[in-house]
C-alpha cells in the first residue's frame, strides 16, 4: 500500500487515478486501464467519469466507438494532485 492509499484508502477511483499518473504523458483506453489495474471495464468507466467531469482527465474520441483518456496536465487540480502525489512518495 502506498502513501496515497494509506491516507484515502484503496478505491477503484484511486486505482484508476494512480494508473493515469503512472502513464501521465500517454493516452490510454478503458480496456488498457482495466487490464493494468485488474478492475472490470465497467468499474473503470464508472470511476473515470467524475475525473472527466472535473477536467482532471481528458477524454478524446478515436473513431465512433473508441475513446482515449489521459491526465489533463494543464489543469490546476491535476497539477496539485501530481505535486501532492510526488511529495508523498518522496517522504517514504
């Protein structure tokens, strides 16, 4: 368990957020996040929605059925989350 999970608990949304942080300069798919985290596709879709609504994650359609996701590195909330995450990990 890392420092973020110790504070906020291990939730599906935290797991997805940590996966996106680990790949912060890349776009990914719901199925890619699901495969890497062990969460179901539907769980990832459910918990990523609030991250998109808060503009922490950018969703970009790729064709009619495929959507890609990545952290919005221009968003102030995202910058604060990354800064907090990095500071926590340096303390361990």
